């Protein structure tokens, strides 16, 4: 899937592109059906909400779940990102965020690239976030919120919040958020929320400021978030465990367009559990040439 000139201009201006209903109900169902069993696992890669058993984030399912491994190679998702970044991509992070009915907690205002730079030493912002809805996203179940154009400001000041939710995040303070929203149009479009059916996809810039409220509705809001990084821009440090920040910089090879409906064979290197190496961390900076040659 190639992007038009006007889509490229829109992405440059606003920092995101929305594709409502990009994946069919049959394609989406293949993924949705796999989620309850993945969430039921008592594994480190399932991060639960504070004080609750509901899963907030499941990490790295593309390495141990067949349908998600096929999604990670989908040309309808990889194609436009490769088009925008102009280079082969690898998977930096893969999450299935729960935001479960009544239980799903907030994601405070943040930029993803801030974390990738601070924690993982990713050299530049040449990485993209992709959100794929596995449930309908409505005003009631904690939709993602963006501040359009905020990606143009580069990395903003952030503080490491270890308390608000069960997952640590580099968050932006309320005063700065107020200014950014005003700059983007205040009450007239200073915050936007793409809403749509299950199967919709959003591409958003790694510096776009975003957040989401809690889900007090009786409707789950399960979404997949993939973070794709240009291969030459791979991370230079393994401070975080491997199931959160990946270390395999091999370019993603796409499957055919019907890969969510046909049982194409894919490798599942972690299907028998996390290897011990995936839990090892280091503050040492890795040499780019050594790593790429490996
Ligand atoms: C994220 O920013 O990584 C998650 C946001 C959300 O699930 O609403
Ligand atoms: Mn984020």
C-alpha cells in the first residue's frame, strides 16, 4: 500500500494518518480470538493494571503467537511506514494493550521517542507507531488522544512517572500540555481522537504527544501497538529487557496481503517461553557496526 502525496503532506502537518476499517472483520477476528489465552498467561510479559488482574499491556506476542507473528509482517501495515521512513524496518516494540472494560487505566501525556532515546539510546526519531484496533473505539472506552502537530517540536521535557499507573512512563507536565493544545487550536481541534470500528489503523509519529483516559464503559478497548524502527536507527543500549525493547534488527520481510486469513508459516522463537537472555540488561553502549554484522 503506497501513500498519496496528500497523505504524506497530512502526515507531515498533523503527525498521524487514520485508516478506518483497514482490516476486515474476518481478519480482525483471527487476532481477537487469540487475546484471552495470551492475557491468561502468568508471564513477565503480561503487565497488569495497578491493583487489578486486568492486563494493561502484553509485550512481544509476535514472537510466540502465530496470528500476531503474521500481523507483524502485514504489507498493509509495513508498506506505508516503509514508504514514509524510506528504509527497511525492524520491530522495536510490540504490545497488545488491554484498556479493559471498567478496569483500563489512563496513559498519561507522553511522546514515545522520549523513552526510546532516554532508555534505549535510539539515535533519531526515525521510528513509527502503529495502532490497530481490535475492538470498536468510541468516545466511551478510553480512545487515544493526539495533539496535532506536536511532533514538530522534537523531544519535549518529561519526568519519569513511576507512581500513577503500573507501567513507568516519561510524562509531560500539565502546564506544557496546556500550551501545546492551545498552539494546536485549543477547543477547536487542539486535541483529536480517531474513532472507528475494529480493524482500523493509525500511523503516528514517534514524537507526537498522546494520552488516553480510563475506560469506565462496559466495552473493552483492546488495541495492538507496533513500533517500527528504520534498521539503521536501531537502539544502541539494552537497558530494558528484550521483551520490551527488541534486539533483533533483521529487516521485516512481508507476507502476502491475505496473511491474516491463510496459515502462512512463521517462526515463533519464544513459543516455549522467554529465553534467559531476554531478561538480561546492560547499561553499556553497543557498537552499531558490531551489532549489524552479527
Ligand atoms: C501508549 O501510548 O503506548 C498506549 C496508549 C493507549 O493504549 O491508549
Ligand atoms: Mn505511547
